[in-house]
C-alpha cells in the first residue's frame, strides 16, 4: 500500500485510466467481431461497410495508446483481405 500522497494519487489515476482503456479495447473488439460476422455471412457489401466502420475505431485505439500501430495495421490488413476475397 502506498504511503505518499503522490503515490496514492497515481493509484487512483491508474484505476481510472484502466477502466477507460478497457472500454476502448472492448469497443475495438466489438467492431472487429462485427466485420468477422459479416464475412461469415458471405455478403461483401455488408462486410465492407462493417470494415469501413471498424477502421477508424481501430486507428483511434492507436492514437489513444491502447494498440500499437503495427498491430492495428495488421488487423485492418487481414480483415480487408478477407473482405476482398468474398468477391472471388
């Protein structure tokens, strides 16, 4: 247990930030799941719409610091490749 005021404040701040960051990551996962569900349905129009909605949310995770740029790029790339393969 922290005894200094500054350390106690840091603990409170960390708890608040953790809740916010968990919500952000959860929101990103939800958007990714929507794209994957649309891909499974086989409808490319719905899947590409879901991907267009998911891309800014994933990149927002990068700007907010909950995802690394490479991770976000990889997720977007793999999802877009799967959506593109529906046309074939």
